[in-house]
């Protein structure tokens, strides 16, 4: 699945992770099509449907960061993130990110305490 995906070689790395690895991404469509893996979507600064400010953005990032830390998950971020999308810098306010590799299409980070 996903050999012609927008995530390219990054998708191969994600597919090689243990199947129980939790993945949070800002590219859920590309990541799912490329890997077939269940994913959680990184928070947005604005509510997609209404365009209103997501006042819970920082809490959502904090909550997801804690879940990723506790589950030893990974953060998959496409390099061409939209303005509204959570970034690595948003997550590093709460956890340590260990760079697992940067690819043309994005980066993969292991989440630590």
C-alpha cells in the first residue's frame, strides 16, 4: 500500500515500526494511505469545520504528548505543514523529541519524557 504516496521513503520507515507503536501525525490522509496504520491526528489551531480558534489547542497538544510519552509513540510530521497544524516545537513544550530521521517529505520523532 502507498508505494506512490506523498510520504515516500518516510512511509517505509513508519511501516517498519512495531505494529503496536502509536503514531500521531499532521498528515493523516497521506500517512494512512502510505502505511495502513491507525493514527491519531495532531491538533489544529483552528477548528477545521468552523474556522474558529481552537482554545483547547495547547491542552490537546499536552494531552497527546503525554499519551505518546507513556505509550512510547512517535510523531510523524510532514515538512510542508499548514499554518494551523501542531509542530515539533509545540510538542517540545511538554516532552523530548528524538529525531528518528528527516526525509524530503517530513520528520519522524520518538517521544520521550
